[in-house]
C-alpha cells in the first residue's frame, strides 16, 4: 500500500487512482494506527510526517477505524 510523504505524492496517487479507475473511489493507502490507537504509521515502516486529513479526521468513528483511505469528498 502507498505511503504518502508529501503533497506531491498524495496528488500523484490520487490522480493515478482516478486515471486508472475512471472515477474517484475511496481507496486504501498504507496508513494505520492498528498497533496503538492514535499513533499513525505507514505500512512500509517510514515515518508518518505528512498528513492531509479531512476536517474532523481522524476520529476513530465507532471505535472501529484503524486504516487510512483516500476519500475524494
């Protein structure tokens, strides 16, 4: 899964998904806080420095959110 380290990488991945799928689906990327709630990390082990959260995110809705996705809304 992709690790997003900059705005440029985020934009590249977002545009690649749109180009290859023909739409803007919600798509999983490599961010997770499964090891410790609220301590986000990338699946490749790289540091979680860049984040581009939507308003009021992350919020662990229902206590069940531990993975990250790109959402175009």
